[in-house]
């Protein structure tokens, strides 16, 4: 087997060499791998061909190959070193694992604290639940007894409700299927018809066929396919269990979904003792039945004495005293236990029956003897005839044939009616043997068994029945199975059977190195189970210069390296060496044969233990940095001036910036006034002024970086007036130092405001900020609804008071005349329309009378026009002129 460090390094032998070639080929560089010799020869052959640059290409390939070889070599050495360190630090890791297990045990113990802190808590009842929880947390602790393999966190499982043992889901399904098939296949008649149960592989608890698991549920059965959560118990849903306690008490389990049985009920209930004499006290529901230890005092079944036992559960014990008691018939008296006062003697009753002729033949009984058994109507021996006779006379035979069924169950008795049992059947019949292969003529009362041995296979399907004259129901095989169990250590002790054997019931103890600690595992798991971690201290002597060995647990293999401080006196400084003990340091042996290339199989690295010199002194010595920023402790072996790598941070001459150089030496000058003042070695400020400008000034300072305040800004600033039409030029210092009123004056262009008022007129004010004042004094004309009367008023008064002009009587008279003219025109137009329609009707009637002769003139209809139709175009303009003149006259009179 190859060393693990070689496997970590990326393979072994030629395969590892080929793995190194593959990635290099993608980069266009050919490395020397498994066929390195041939590749080199090919490269040499290619180099012999005269081509420009051939020698340079070969040299570059050789250099790259060498570099890759060195990288692989370093990777192998690092992997070997890591493996050795892990190997020799295994003991410390085990101690860490022990600490982890100790914390885990405390967590589990705290989980059950509430079950034991109050009255009558018994931690012994919780051991099974704690054991299942511990096994669930430990990797590889849970074992499937069917396949003898560990149950992992991500595997579907099934838990037995009787013994709570956990099995793989495929294993238990196959087990149930095989068990049902074996039972149902014993007989061909009911094969596959009956619901045969299947047992648990461990506790033999029987389940119905319908209980065969088909889906993966958590322990409490609430969640199907519970997700894998590293913060929960494996195969748990993380919800409250809520399973009913056994025996049921009305409460439910309060733990989170967990393996194994539920712990005893932790609820507190108030309950009395068994005898109900003591005062009720609060107790755990799981231990609610208790005894006050006072005498019971209940009356016993004997009716004479009382129970003297302490307060107890259930019925009282039988009375232990002895007394003289009569039998039920009263003829004998004997000393007997007080607990059994009713007893029978062995004498016959002998009292005369009511018939007066016979006596009672019962043995010592209670009550009346009853009627004489020979009184009343009685049957003859064959039960065919009935007789009424006195009890002193016997019933005679009837003379008919007996005809009772004989013992053979086929023939009947041929004798006459007789007393006593019938004789044996002596008829000869043709009988068939039990197995049905032979026949023979013989008396009916005799059984016939042939000598043929059954050759059928028994239920184990391995051995023949070999029973004489077997009827076909061959018995189960009585030989031992003897097959090797899954543990590979024992053989099946059961009788010969079909299918898989039950798991091995044996357990094996896996011990530590010293043998003081052991763990019990199922038989067969001892090969894959790690030895338990022993808590005893290792007693081996130290191998270094220390007087005592560092305490550590019992372990296999060599002791771990000593980690105690070396404490040797260093020669240069006189301090004690604080490094861990290095008397037996593991180093790689040098001077061995080195491989010539990656294709060569490297040999295993050799490590030797040797004492190393003490490392440089690391005692901290306080030292100040070059720029005097801090005092830091430096290792003793490297004491001297140093740079703290911080920014210098001294204030430059401009008083605005600091030196940004890394911590450096500063020439000693007079720093009595300011210790943070820059020195000659510090930077010179070459930046412009970056001081904040007054609010509103967009111009930078014209001076370079300087101390003190900046001069006022005299540049001209272009701004817009309030009306946003005229551009004004103002000095920047004036606009930045002015208050609100002064800024308004500076921003005014002295022109009339161009904005429009809500009334539609232009603002009369000078250029101003904000909204225009609403005080419009411009005159506007206001008319009446008929537009005849007109007045001029101020705009603001019109809009504020909502003044309106109403029409007068002259306006109303003009409106009346205009309406009369319109009505006359409407009536004339209506009459004209009627005359036109009448003319069209007469013309239509004339056309209906037919055509007259061609030389005959057509009738002409002459319509005479009215006066209005003739002169209406002259009358309308004249009327309009008259109305206008009349209205004008009325307006002039009003003014």
C-alpha cells in the first residue's frame, strides 16, 4: 500500500507523472512525464534540424521543465511535512475531541436537568433516552443490525416502536418483504392471500403487512423526508415531539423530536398516597403513585382482620393468620389459613333425596342436593324410546337395533339396544395409507401406515422430510442452521430456516491501549470501531530534558511531542527560551538520492528525530520608532531603530497640511514650542489653497496654500435680475457679504416688472422679488347684458366688489320690438311655405291625369307673389337701420 502522503501529493508512479504533463500541454509547453525519455529524444531530433531559433526553443523548454519539477518537489515535501505533523499531533486532537465530548455530555445532561431537579426525579429512567441521543450525535455510533453498517446523517432510516432500534430504510423493507414471503410460501393454498406479520430484527416485535415502511419520517412522525440540518439531531425535524407517554397519562413529550423512548413524564401533579390517609402532595406525573409508609388498615377478605402492611398499591395480600374453620357441609373442622375460609372435605353428602329412596352422592357441597336423577321420564340406552317409571326401577331395553355411530365414525352398531359401550368396529374395508401411495384390506378400527419415507423438502428447503407415510404437512426442520452471520464471527444458532438469518445477538468490547476503558458494540463492528478514548493518564517516562512528561491521555503509538516550554538559558541575552520543547524535533533527512525527473519514482522521505537549537529570543523590548509616534515592544534579537509604517503627520509650514511621508527620522531642532512641527526631512507643501470659501463664492483662492484667512474675492459675478431679463455684474464680495435686503437691491434692474397680474394687466411696480402686489388701478369698461349701457371703473374695484350694470326700461323696450319683428318674420315664412307646398301638390295631381295631346299646350299654374315676398330684401336692411338709430338715441338721452 502506498504511503498516504504520496496519495495526497497527487498519485503515484507513472500515473502521477502523466498527471503532471496534462496541464502543461494546454499551455504549449511539453514537460517530461511518463515518456520523458522519448520526448527528450524527439526534442533532440527536432533540434538537429537546421531551423532559425531551434537552440533557443530547446533551452526554454528545458528551463520550464526544470521549474515545473521544482514546484512538484516542493508540493511533495509540503504534503509530507503536513502528514507527519498531523500524525504526531493526533494525541492533542484526541484531547480536543475529548473536550468536545465533555461539552456535549454537559449539554445532554442540562437537557434532562428539569427531569431530575424537582421532587422524585430518577435519572436512571432517562438512561435509555440519553444513550440514544449520545449515539445520534456520535459519528458511526448508530449501527444497522441488518447490514452491520453505520447509519449516516443523510440516509433514510426507520425506527422500531418496540426497541427503538434504527435500521436503513432499504434494509428494513427488504427484511419485511423476505419475512412475509417465507411465511406465506410454506403452503401453496394461502400463498399471498393472508396478511402475515413480519418481526423486528432485534426485539421480534411483530408488525402487520400494512405497517411495512414505505416513506422516510422523522422520529416523531410529523415531517416526511426531514431535511438535513447540522444544528439538529440527525433524522429529526426539530419540532416538539408531542408523542403520548407510555403508559399513557394524558400528557405529551416536551423534548424536541428525538430518537429512542420518550423520558418519563416531567409534569407535576397533586396526588394522594395509595391508602388516601396522607395529605396530597405535588409529585412528578411519572412517579405520582407513592406510599406514605403508614399501616394500610383496610379490612381483609376474611372479614376478621385488617391489613398490617405499609401503604401499598393494589389489593391487600391474603390474611397470613391461621384459624379453625368448618368445611362447606359443616361435618369437619380443621386449622386453615384465614385467607381461604371456604374449603371442601372428601366425604359424600349422604343426605336423603326428595324421592325418599336414594341418597345424595355429591361430595361436600353447598346448598340443596336437588331432585333425584332417576325421577321423571327416562330414555332407553339407544335413546329411541322414553319410559315413565318409578326411580326404584331401571329403564328396560327397547329391543330395537342400537344404531349408534361407532368409534371409526363410518359404521353404526348392529346389536340390539344394550347397556354399556358399543363394541369395536370389526368390518374389513379397503384402507389407504396416510401418504396416499398404498392401499390394504384390513379391519376398520386399525390404522394403516406404510413404510415409504417422504422425500419432500422441509420449510428450510435444504433437508428432506424422511418421515414414514407423511401426509404432506411436513414438520419444520429441527436441525441447526449453522450459517455464518453477518458479523463473520458466529454461526446462526436457530433451527434451519429459509431467508436471511437474524442479526448476531452478541456484543464485543473494544478496549483502549491500557484496557481500562471499553465500549460495547454489536458483534462485527469491532473491526471498524475506533477504540474508546481512555481518560487515564499516560504513564510513560519523558524522552526530553524535562523531569516530568506533559500530562496526556492513554493512547496508541508513540507519545506526542513535548509541548512544555524549553526554559534553557540563551547565551546572547540571558533570557529563558519560551519555545516549546525541541529536543526531539522531526526533520527530513538530507543527502539522499534525488530523482532526476518527474518520471522517476521518488522514494519515501525519511524523517529523523534530533535536537534543534533554540530559536532567536522573542522577549519584547520597548523601542521608540523613528518619528517618535509610538513605543512598541520588539523581539530581543531585532532591537534597533525602526519605522512604524505610519504617516509622519507633522504640521507643515502652511499650517494646513501634514507630512504624508512614511515614519522617518526628524532632525533634532528646538521643539519646545511645538513638538508636531515639521522638520527638514519632511515634505514641502506645494498645493493650492484649499480653505473653505464664503457661502456663495464659487471662485478659488488666488494665493498658494498659506496660513491665516484668505483675502476678499474681488472678481465680478454675473447674476440675473428679479425679472430674469437683465444680466447684472456685481463684485463677489458684495453679494456674499450682503444681507437679504441688500441682495434684493443688488439684483434689481430698475425697470418696470414685466409680469402679468391675474386680471391680465402688467404689473406697475419696479423689478422686485417674489409675487406681484395685486393693486391694479387701470380703468376698464363695463357694459350691461345688452351692450347698450357702458361705464369705466378701476380694475381692482371691479374684481373685489363684483360690480355689474343692469339693463334699464329703454333696453327692455328695444328687446321687445326686436322680438316682435322676429315673430312677424317667422309667421310670413310659415305662410310662404304653405303656399309653396300647395302649388307642388296641384302640379303633382296634374301629372297624374296623364299627358294631353302633343299639339295641346300644357296647363300653366301661375302663382301670384305676396307683397312681403316681393320686397322682403328691401324691408330687412331698413328695419335694422331703424333699430340702431333708435338705440343710439336712447343711449344719448341716458348720458
